[in-house]
């Protein structure tokens, strides 16, 4: 994932759909980064930071969860996939 793209997409998503976003959280594998990026969000409050280093042999992957109402799953997938580096 590209952190700048992800940050822009999340900021736009929260600005547009904040009241419908109950909770978001994720562990993100960023391109060229040796540490996990962890974030969470409740409604319009968004927080993220680097976490521990990926362990040797650990499968690096991205896990992302959104809980909300009246959300368009395909639009969310498309926006998220546009952040892939």
C-alpha cells in the first residue's frame, strides 16, 4: 500500500461518510516499510501509527475492516485497491 494514497482516501471517506462509519481498523503493509502500520477510526476520528517490525518469516499482509451503515461495498473495495502501490 502507498501511505499517501491511503491517507488521502481515508480522509475523503471520513469527510464524506463519517456519520455512517461506525468503526474502521487495520494492519497495513506499506511498500518499502519494515514496520506494520496500524490504524483505527471511530466515526470521524482517525488515528494511525507505525507498530512493531514485521517478524522474520511472518507473512506480510494487509487486514482492513469497516463497520458501518448504508455503505457501498464495491466503491469501498475500489477506493481501497486504488491505494495499492
